[in-house]
C-alpha cells in the first residue's frame, strides 16, 4: 500500500493545464524527463500515468523501474508556483482490457486519431515532498546554519 | 527419492538464478521458468474464470476447445505467459500452480505465492459469426494485442517419415492433417472476421500468420507463397493503407518468392524460423528444412529478406534449448550457449535478430520426455541474445511483448 495523495495535490496532478514532468532512469543509465500529458490519481493513492509513445525513453525506463523496483519521480507545480516531488514505483503496465480501451477511445477523440495510446502505468507512491523553493530554503537554513553566504547575515 | 522427485536439488532454483543473473529482470526469469516447467490450475483458480469475460476458446491445429480453462495469462508488466498444462511426469519437474489468493489468480511454487496474474480477456468478435455462419473464434485466434491466423494444419516436411522437426508436437497430428486442403480458411470468413476484430478500438496491434510448410508448386514452396498471398490480400482488404502491421512466420522463401510476396501484399514483417543455430544440429533436428532449403541457404535467404523488408522487420525463431537435446546436441550448456550466441551474432551483423522460445519436450514430438536445460541456461541465452540485438542496433518491435509475447529475450527489448 502506497502513500495517500491529498485532494489538493490530486487536483494539481490531474490538471492538464499545469506543468507536470516525469523523470525516470533506465538500463542505459540515461536520466530522462518528459512532459506528462495525462495523469490521474486512483482512490488507493496510486497514480495512473498515460504514455502515448511505445518507443519513448520514458516507456523504456518505466518498464525498467517496474522490473527492478526502481523509483521514478513526478514533478508538478501548482497555479501558485508551489512545487511537488512525488516518488513512486511502477507496479502495473495496462495495455489491454475494458479500462484501457475506454481511455484509448478518449485519446483518439481528443487528438483526432493522430496519437496512439501505448500504456497506462500504475505507479505506487512512496513519498510526497513539497519542494517549494522558499520553504526548502527556510528549512535548509534551520537545519544547516553553517551553509550560507556570510553577507546574508552581515550587519548593514 | 526418484529422479523426478529430487529435480530441485540438481539445478539452481528461481531465487538462485535471480541472484546469479542480476541484469535479467526477475519477472522475465519467472516467465522463462513458467514456460519451461508448465502450469496447473487449482479448482479455486478455475472458479475465477468467467468464460463470458475471459478467453477460454482455442483453435490451434486440431485442438478446438471451448471450456473453462484460460488459454493464457498476463503478469502485471503486460506481457504474456503463453503456457502449457503440464505434469511432473511430462517435464521431469514440478509445474507451477495457479491458485487463488484473496480472489486474484496467483502463480505459486512449492506453496509460496510468486506473482499476480490475470487471465486474457475475450475479444468482442469471439462471440460473433460470419455471414456464412462460422463462429469467428474458429477463424482467427486472439492474443491480447494480436490476431493470429493459422492457415493450415499440416506441415509437409512430415510427408517423408522423420522429415519434420524433432521438437514439434505437430508430428503426432500429421496423419490426420495430410489430406486436408492447403488452406483451411474460407477467405470471406477471414476478411469478415478481421474486419469485425478491428472494430474493437484499442485492442489489436498486429496480425500474425503462420502454418505448416507446403513444399509443392512449380518451384519448391511456390504453393505456400501463393496461399499466403491470397490470405494476406483478404486480410489487407480491411485496411486503408497499402501496408499494415503484420508478420508472417513461414518457410524461408527464395528471392523470387519473397519479392512476389512483398509486392502483392501489405505484409510488413517476415520470420522464417531457423529453429537451431548450428548447421550440424539443424541437419539432425530439422531434416526436412535441411533437405529442401539447407542451413546455409536458410541464412542467405534471411539476409536477403532484410533487403526486402528492411532492418528490424526480419527475424528468425529459435527453439531455445533444443540444441542440447540428446544424443547429438551440445554436451554441455556452456558449449551450447557459446556456439548459439556466436551464430546469433553473425545473423545480427546482417540485420537479423533472434526470437527464442523456451523448448518444451512436448508430448507428440520426437523429443518427448527429453530433459530441457536449466533456468540458468535460459537466463544467459535471453540476456545474450538481447545484448547482441542492441549491439547491432536492430529495433525490437517485430516480435516484442505486444506483437508476440512468447519470447522472454524479445521482452527484454522493452527496456
């Protein structure tokens, strides 16, 4: 059982107008990021990532992660520019069946038959972090006060 | 303790093979082992089968069943487990067991749950009939992403006693098949069935044709080529493009035959199975192929096929492990692996990759009751073949997990 996704984050992840990126690594060791066109969150907290291209490096990397239990990362930014990092492990590659065919028909309609649907990846979430820069910076200064430029704390 | 009872002590276990072959995904090793050892179903597993939802019909050679046993399985990576029902007496090893765990089918070994699986789902056209009244599932078989067209039930290498391939279970069916028509299909039924299948959007990605070798004709194999041309033209009538994703698994045709086939049909991929990668073993194991084509000529025809269909659209099937059959196969797994991979390298340098199935000493074959290799051998064979394909930059899609699903080594091309 993975980590639950909050309703707020679910809305961010499923909003196709926002920037969302999937970052993965594979057999050849090439880290790769690509824009997420469609993603949804299941009731059990798992994420569905829709991959349109069979031959994409992301598709290759996701099967590598599924086979070897390796984490991938999803980056998302909300409308207020708050950033999120979600890590998870692909658990299932859905390539056929009633659900796949229903989603396939939606893709055909949306892209007027010009785009295929390769795989719907089910990803079990292992961690969720808010990676907003201001918050991260504040946390860093509190945790490691040794690591900052002196002029930032110098008297005026 | 009998030989069959203590087989686990004589060869590395799945867990040990996983540790010893860290570059091969554990799920692929399980797939290879399930293919090697076969499966049985418990009653609880069969109770999960719904023949309205799951694919339980099979038409293959003379087998025409419509029962309550799933034709195959898929693990969670979306690939296929095309498995045979086995007993310890047939394979000399315990088969894996499919049982129910929390209402889900699971593969078990020695009482331990190994991996969740699901049963293949039935395509929509399986419940339909053609306008001639033929049940469509008897015309075209389905895999999760593939339409399978089996054109004929007889391989004429068996016309000469002992001429067929020694691992092939069709041997036992030859006498029933030898007088049947060259093509078992009615082309109107075929055209209609493929058309009905294509209406299920998102289901199918390719069409595979295969059948037994037909030696007759003005030139040897001309009649086989003519049959496939007619069949492919009937199939092709359903497409708006000149060519359509398709694969023909057939005999190795000469230049004239192959160019005719390519010119007159929409075929995209070609797989003449060489079966075993060694001239001497080929001659022993596939005497008919040796007599009518020959090992070196088979290879030459493969290379020419790359010129016709393009790199990545031609491969060849091998029966992985059969090169160790007794008494004339390689004596050790090390020797078998070295020679097989050396030969695969030469093929790949000419643009031809290999799709290895897992040899099962099938009842009905000349090699029935033989001992197949260890799982460790298959691990090294599949990894070696994948590395050779990558090194020679041959695209993996012709025979991959969607377009076939029978070959663990081609599954590795996914990553």
